[in-house]
C-alpha cells in the first residue's frame, strides 16, 4: 500500500523540533497539531492504544442506542457504494468510541492492523489529529489526509468525518468515511456531510415522536394539583402539572435544575416509558429566591442595587428608578414585579417620552365609546386599567406635561381613574414604578416636576449605576450574553482590559451590541486567535472623545498606550526580531519602525 504524503517534512519538523510553517498547513490542522503537542500525544503511535472489551462496548452501545439505531440505517444504505470504492464507513459516539463499521474487506483488514476497529477510542487525545477526533473537537466536518494525521498510525489513510447533532445542538456522534490513502475519493467529505445532515433530521423527528409518546403516558398527571414535571433524557421539561404551569408560564424546555432555583425540591423520581422521568416536587417556602431576568455582577455597586431591589420587592410601595440610558431600568422594574405579591397580575410598561403629548392621556387613562372622532366603538382601556392588580412601569416620567402630572397625582392619591369622555370613576389597584434618566429631585427643584408628585413618586428611590462605575462586572455580563445566545465566545484578557477602560455612554445596551457584533463576526467564538486591533475593529468600538483630544506632551492617549503595549508583547514573542514582531502585530514593518521611534522603544524593549 502506497502513501500519499502531505509534506511529511512539515510533520517531522513539528514533532521533532516544535517548528511549524503554518503557511504549508491548513489552519484547522495546525490548531489540532498544537492541541496534540500540548496534550503530549505520542506522534509515533503505530496503532490505537485503547480498544474496549466486548462487555464495555455493549454498555457504550446501550448508552448511545438512540443515536446508533437512528444513524445506522443510513450507513447500511451507503455500504454497497462504499465497498465498491474500496472504503469503509464508521459510526462513532460523542465519546469518540467506534460503535459500528463496515466496508471493503481490504480496507477493514488494513484498519484492523492499526486497531481501527469497533470499540476503539479515536479522539484527538488518544491518537492525535484525525478526522473523527478533530470533528468531535471542532464540531464541524473535516477531512484529514496522509501525514496531516498527527500519529504515524494513520499516515497511510485518508479520512473524512462529519458531526451529527441533536436538535438542541449537542453532539450525538460522528459519521466517518476512511480508506487507504492511495484509494482516496474527492467526494468523501461531501458524502459524510450529506449522511450527517440526513441523520440529524431523523434524530430530530424521532426525538419529537418519542417526546409525544412520553407526554401521552404522562396523561392525567397534567391536571394534577401536585407539582410535578415530565423530563426527557436530558432533563428538559416536556410536560408539567397545573402548579408548575401556573407559577412558571415559560416552563416548556427549561432544565430541571432551573426549578431548584425557583424554590422547588425533588421529592421522588419515577421512570416513564423510554427515556422519560416524572419528578414529583415540593415548593420550599423557607426562603424565596429573588428572580432577576438578567445578570447581577459581583461589584459592590451591583450588589447594593440588588439588595435594594430585594428589600422593596415584597412591599407595595412606589419605587423610583434612576439611571442612564441602557442601565436596565425596565429589567429592574420587571424584577420588582416578579418578586412581589402582584407577580400573577399584569406588568404594563409605558415610555412616557416616546408618546406624543396629545396622546399620552388616552394611552394612560383610555377613553369611552364616542369620546372623539375615530374612537373605537367599545372604547379603549388605558394603561392604568390594563395594569389593574399588577404593576405599571412609567419610564421617563420627567417627560410628562404639568396637566398630566396633576391627573397622575390624583390617581396615586385616590386609586381611581375616569377615561376620556367617560362619566364614571373606575377603581384601579396598581403599584407604580417610575423611572427617569435624570435626577428627579433636581427636576422638582427646577419646576419640571410638581413637588407634590415628586413626594408621591420618590417613596423608595433606587439608583442603577452606569457601566463605567462597575466595569468589574463586564466578564459576568459576557458570560450571561454567551449563555443567553448559545455562543461559545472567549474573552481575551487584553480585550477585556480595553472594555473596562471604555466610557460606555450606552451602558449595558451598548456593551451587548458589541458582543452581538463579535458573535456575528466570529460565530465559533475563537476570539483568542485574533489580534487586539482586529477585535476592536470587529467590535465597532469608536474612539472616545478623550482619545480625540490632543494629548499633553509626553502623555500617551488611550489608543496609543494599547498600541505600545501590543508592540512590546510582540517584540517579546519575537525575541527582538522586528520583522517577526510586525507580522505578529498585523501591521507593515515600516509602520512598526515609525512607532518604535514614536514610543521611544528599541528591539530589546
């Protein structure tokens, strides 16, 4: 059997001296080789080091039976063509264990010589760079040819593998097509990818069928007054009894552990059907968990704000939230509502600054039938009525006119409203949470807010700190964004340092816009592979006004300090080699020399 080497000298230089000319190697292969080197994988392995005993393989097959039984028919349909091309096809589980394989006798014979058999563990950490292990690691289709494999055991092979995912994005396994290098086929990767796609669709369809069957078996328990949930094999909730559906409206698809955060504990678990579990629950009354649909950082300012929210949530007092645009005033208001006795009532938000002054009265108070030309036949319920027995959030309260302030004051005093064109007073039971980006006391002192209204609204003021005053929360905000948007992003320390120096006039909203740009630009989340200038450009971070002002003599601007620090790091990495340091920095060598002079640096810096 003849080898089809992929620059064997490149491999030899890397495994012997650790030197890699990445221009001669595909990026994914180079990254994998570095992982193998770091994991101390033996590049001189002549066969797979680990093959499960039959009893262990049976257990592994049982563990992944759903994947195996779903994907295997697609493998079997392909077999005649695979054998004709003198190849072999394999199904590998998410642990990297070969569960099934078949193919041309010659290919199977050669595979057996390197332990490429059922029960073999073919991960990167076991045998180095290979299509199966690398596809498992990067979760995308990949082809590995000849000496692109890290261990010599596979140097005489060409392999193409594609991952198969569950509907929720988690890895189910891998389909691999392999053959001796001399018999490689140009469409191997395409075939593997097509089979993986078909298997994924089948997995999703069967999962839904399986869940419908489990829900049917759960049956009358859905009408029970005892708190219980039905979970699939991943412990995601697929059905629930009345108490759970009432207390957690968005229960479907949530993970079981989230119920513990909501104050429930598991009393017992009963298996239902194939892969279903019914969990009987009890609600812990000892201590209520404060629910906050966002993220509270570890900074002192954030913790103080959270403590204030917790203190006043249970009370029915009027709260005044103050904070700059983007600090999360509505999120805080919703948290107060969801942790109050009114949580089962409506939460109605009105942005007073976004409604024209001639419409604000009808928006808040509603109107009776025939109140004016164009009025709806049955009239219209305003925000006060819509929020009855719940919470009314009035954002930008400082924007309302003096006449509306008088009307609002009357509602706060008497808890009654009269719709426009109406004659009858309607009682309303509401809690008012007001918010402003200005200092409400200052507005009252300047006459923009009536003094009597100020005292009605300013019962319990809470300030939401701007992001620039709690930049230590940025890593927590980054983790929250990742989890909420299912993005595997990384936060390099130098980039995080830059984020902490920014002024953030748009606060959390602006920060999340930056994260969203990065997630679009780098969907794989590999930010550590990018240079700092590239990340700043991708994030769309503008130069702050402070940077645009001319710096005092001898004082560097913020951007210049970043450039200088980056150059010093590059020179250290390149051991004083200016050409190499310029290449690492991603800037022309002439520009690098100019900046060396500008920042008074030398190659030895």
